[in-house]
């Protein structure tokens, strides 16, 4: 199996509507990973951050970048 991470995020710019919340995103990512034979080793979630904020400026985004640089996992499902 190939190890991978999941990155989930919701936007604070959606006007309060829940277009595709974190649970729905995680279910879709998990299903994709299973279908492709990937093993999700960690999930990173940023909830309510503007799409105008870069990944490295979001809390989970920062942790994801550090993880990608640190341990050899190079695949992220979003």
C-alpha cells in the first residue's frame, strides 16, 4: 500500500452555507483511497478559513507541509 495524507478544508467565505463539510470530504477521500489501494496515515483539517489564505498560513496546512517535508509521504488526497 502507498501511504498518503488527506487534507480537508471548509471556507469562511461560503456565506454560512455548508456546501461540502468536512465529514463529506473525508468520506469521499477515504473511499478514493480504498479504491486506489492507498493507506491514509494522517488527516489534516482546516475549518472555516478563507480561500484567499495560502496553505502555509493555515494551521493544518502548515502541519501538512511539515509532514510532507519530514517523512517521505508525498501523496495528498484533497
